[in-house]
C-alpha cells in the first residue's frame, strides 16, 4: 500500500531559531494525516527537531557506510538513530557532484542505514546534457542498477527521481517526461525485485517543486510524493505542498 510521502531537504540551512518552522509544519501534518511527511534537517538540529516534530518524521541528509572510524566530518547511521532520525537521504546529486560519490558508495550507505533500521530515500537523476541527448531513462536505470541496496523493498526504501538540471533552477520536466521516467523506474524495480516490491516502493519526484506546481506533479502516473528543497524551509511554502498531496492521496494496491 502506497501513501504519498512529502519530504523536505533543508540541506545546509537551519539553526535552532528555525525550529519554529518545524513546529509549524508539524502542526499542519496533524490536519493532513493521510500524507507521510519528513524533514531532513542538518545533523545539528535532528534531536531538537524530533522533540517538536510530533507525527512528522525527522531524517538525516547523509550517512557514512561505516558505523564508526577515522572519517572526519562524517556521520554514521548509529549516530543518526541515537539523535532520533528515522530516515536518511543517500546519493543526492549535490553529494555525487560536490563529494564525488559513486553508485557503489551510495549502495554501501543505503545498506548501512538499513542495518540500523533507518528508512532510505535513494536519489537518482540525469544532467541537462544527458536529458538533451535523450538519455534520461538510460542514466537513471544505470544508477539504480549500481546503487540499489541488497535486500531492498518498499517497506524501507524509496527512490527519488531528481533531474539535476531542475534542482533549484525553477525548471521542471513536463508531466509527460516525469511520468515516463517514474514508469521506467517502477518497471525496472519490478524486473529486479519482483512485482510486489515494485507495487510497494514509493517513487518521489524532486526538482523545483513548489506550491504552484505540486498538484500537477503529484498527479503524474507513478509519482508517490515529492522531495522538496528550498520550498521546505518555511511552513508558508511547504504546507501547500503537503496539502496538495493530501488532496490527491490515493491508496493503491
């Protein structure tokens, strides 16, 4: 059974003063209980965000593949769990680009998160050049094939399709393009993991999602929610996306 998931990635934004926004978003979740909502805040805010989040889930933005060790500046899955996180993002395009993360590393991170009971959102997506060459589905398929964690299923894994060229740019693919990639992802998951896994795994769209376009994007075939960047930083911008998901919530077999 798939319910909509609206996830907000705060990236390198947020200090304790920002907790008022977490509280306001959490309040909106109480009146839109059919939708699952998660905020991925900086590691320094996880414990404080958990204390005011209510039914909303709080997650980490990354985790290391190892549980501990000489990895300065990194954070391990057990640390996220201890802070109260319930999920983690792995493979975001900004980490792939800025930190040079490979699909092999992304897979290892997802498996580390799973070992410690964290839900995982695995990000994939093509560049503008790849989209221009009509390679979007090919690129995304290759990323999934190499980074899909062992033992994956829809109980703990979601995939976020985030075309790199749409993140933070205000540009989005057409609804037809979004549906095509999401459908290809679900078909691939069915081939790799079986029909039950494909039916239960949530596929999110990410990339310049906002209150104005959320309803149309969430209505696309095989779109089970959204991974939202800048528009998740304030309740004013994020709550309309949650409400758009609530208005279209469908429980699918």
